[in-house]
């Protein structure tokens, strides 16, 4: 069927509209854009694209390995940004400077959301495709991601035993060792509750930072006071909801990881040596900010 309104003019009037100007090979300019970077920094220079785009080295002859590599590398880049933001959040909480902390916590939660959606791309990899790659992966696994482990630690899910994975990588080990010994973002939120006049047990304020966050009754009562009178404690209330947003996004990430893994490898063991899906399912039980979830039942 002829569409008289189609771009390019009416086919019945015999006079087609003039075609849009098309750039000719050899055109020396394009809309005033700078073309010569012999003396100035280009996009690729600024972003170090040479190094980033040449860091994909598939080991198998399989076409789909590129997806596997890019998916992990992009996740690591987003994790890098999350850590950058969360270190600043922690410093802001220490300084009672909540407005920038809120902004950054919102960003971290959105990054996590983005990583949740990224699983849709990886889910296009079939078990047959993964099976072709798996022999080439050796014992490498996301389990060894030191950035992921630091994210867990900075959110309070500490586990000293997992440092051993990095005993042959001194830089990563030192980073994780420091993260293990430093109060988490949530520990700083608890300190802030105390500085705001809410009663927190001294044992909680001077906890052993190398241990995972343990639920504490005084912290629960403090958050309950905040949620019972939000108008009186608005900043703490907003902080609590930002933390809940972040933990919720993190839970979605864990869930999408385990469901994608089950879809691809079923109940085979992981390349990192764990039982695979059953290990990842246990990780779904991790609660980062326990009192913030407990208070909802008590409210
Ligand atoms: C086909 C794709 C994937 C499969 C089959 C897979 C499988 C697994 C398995 C079985 C584990 C448990 C440890 C082990 O024994 O290896 C694990 C852990 C992990 N994976 Fe994946 N994974 C995949 C993709 C990804 C991607 C794209 C990321 C993003 C960085 C990722 C990050 C992690 C992390 C951080 C852990 C440690 C989790 C924890 O200890 O709580 N994985 N993966």
C-alpha cells in the first residue's frame, strides 16, 4: 500500500522531495566537530579506552565467551563506583553531613538496580554455550571478586575467613583487611543514632568491627523511636529508608544471580569450589541491616 504522507514526497505529483544532504567521503568537517587530536586530549585518551577495550581475552574458541567476560568486567566497573560512593557515604555519616550521604546512597541503590537488570543479558547464555566455556575458566569465580567482598564488608557482612582467598594478592588482601577492621556504613549509622540522643548499648558502640553485624535490641528500639515519630527524627528516618532501599536492591541482585546460575549450570558445583546454587541460596538469608527490617514487625 502506498503511503502518500511518507517522507520523500508524494509519489503522484512526480516531484520527489530533494534528498537530505549526505556527507561526502573526503568532507573535511562535520558540524564544526574537532577532528584533529594530535595536540589535545580525545575521548579515548581521557577514558583510557585503549586499555579497557583491549582487556578482553577469550580463552575458548566459543563466540559467547565475550559476553561472559564483558558482563563480569562491566559489573566490576560498577562495583568500583559503588565502593567510591560508599567510602564517601561513611565519611559523611561520621561528619554528620547527611545531605550528600543521601544523594550517594540513592546512587549506590540505582547502581545495584542496574546490575540487577544486567542479569537479563547474561541469561541469554544457554547451558550449552556455558558448557563450551567452562573448561577454560579453571578455578576462577566471582567468589574471588575482591571488590564484591569489600562491598559486603563495608555494608557490614564481614567474614575474616574469606580474606584467605586473596593471600596471594597482597594489594587486595590489604584492602580487604582494612575493610574488615573498619566500622561499616551501618555501624556509622548506629553511631549517628547515639549522637542524636538515642540510647545505644555501649557494647554495640564499641563492637568488634571484624565481625558481621549482629542484631542489637537497643538499635532496634532506637530505629523504632525514629519510625514512631518521623517528623521529630526526619534525617534519621530518611537515612533508614535509603539503607532499606539499598539492601532491597542488593537482595534482588543475589536473587537474580542464583536464578540465572541455576538456569545456566543447574546444580553443578561452582568453578570456585562451592556447591553452587545451594551455596548461593544460603546467601539469600544474609541480612545487612537487621534492625531496620525487624522494626517493621514491631511497629
Ligand atoms: C554464567 C554465569 C555465572 C555463573 C554460572 C556463576 C556461578 C557462580 C557460583 C556457582 C558461585 C558460587 C561460588 C563458586 O563455587 O564458584 C558464584 C559466586 C559469585 N559470583 Fe557468579 N556466576 C556467574 C556470573 C556472575 C557474574 C556476571 C557476576 C558479576 C560480577 C558474578 C559474581 C559472583 C560473586 C560476587 C560471587 C560470590 C557470591 C558470594 O560469595 O556471596 N557471577 N557464581
